[in-house]
């Protein structure tokens, strides 16, 4: 068997290979030998993209996704904008 295994602990992370969803992380995606582009996505995390060349066997790649930080808009005083309150 040849393929790619993405090791990732982000909940609900998905593996895309050459643009097609192939399932979740921590499982082997069976692939023929060749070069592939992969992308790892998970809600609330930045995506990760890379390339892998499969020759024989299974390549295991550890990936750590970075959590997105939410930006909460601050309510600025109207005087900052030249307005009277």
C-alpha cells in the first residue's frame, strides 16, 4: 500500500489531496506513487498546504494547525470621529 497519513490533533480536520476531500486526519489516504498537493482544513483553524511525493509505502506527516483568534470590534467613543455624543 502507498499513501499519505496526516497526523493532526485539530478537531474535525479534513484532508484534501489535489483539491478533492479524502476524509479525516490520522488515517491513511491510499494514493498511487506520484506528486501530490495536500491541504488540511478545520473550522476555527488556519489551513495548512503542502506537497508530498509518494514513492513507496506510507508517508506520515505531522501537521499542527494554528487556531484563529477572533477579533471583537471595540466600540470607540464618538468623539474620536469628530462627532458629539
